[in-house]
């Protein structure tokens, strides 16, 4: 026969399991920095996949995904993150530079989006795009993000807005609507 302690222990375990299940069921939106870092990692992984593939069809598919991810990522940063960072940090250098870097990447996206992989120039454009993105990511993660974390910005609330806007833009893109470049 179970003792009172055993019964209490089972009830505590059951409550703990139920709480854990509820926590897992609710999708927690990452804060702004975590969301943007995850985007950076995803795009970096795509560039690595591109380097390793020889198939023109696979290259085209990977580049399409890179262009989608970068276009949406740049747009949510420009619409939400950058204006708020610029205001909170009274920044006159980091954000304008980031916008110029975004424009350079957008120009390369326009040059390769929907284009058939046709050899060295195509691969070179993707390689250069990857290098620019890597440089941009390094500056954001090493310079901008630490300053943003120290600011008074509500990164959890901003993460929710970034995620919501990202979901909207992805849905638009998937439905064939064009994003402004």
C-alpha cells in the first residue's frame, strides 16, 4: 500500500508533467535578438549548402530560399528594428551603415533571383553575397546587438512584432505577392 509520501510525490510529479506539457504547447516567441540570430544562422547554413552542391537545380532551389530569407529578414529589420535602435541609441552610424549593406545585398538578390545558375558568374555573385552577409551579420552581432541588449528596448515585445511581420511577409511571398526590394 502506498505511503502518504509516495502518494504526495506522485501528485507532485503529475502536476509537474502537466505544467511542462502546457509550457511546451504554448509556442514562445524568441526575443528580437534570438530571432534575428536564428535567421542569421539559417542563412549561413544555406550559403554552406550552396558551396557544397554541384546540381544546378539544387543551386537554384537554395538560392531561391536564400533570397526569400534575406529579403524578409532585411525588411523586418528596416521596418521595426533599425528605427527603434536608431532612436534608442541616438545612432548616426551603425544603422545607416546597416541600411547601405542591406541595399548591396538586395542588389545582388535582384541579380540572381529567378535566374538559372549559369556558371562562374552566378556562383561568384552568390559567393560575394555570402561574404557581404557574413560581414553584415558579424557587425550586427558583435556591435549592434550588445548595445541593443543594454538599451531600454523591450526585446521580447519587439521579438513578437518581428515574428508577426516575418510571418506576414513569408505568407505574402508564398502566395506569389512580390516584396519590395
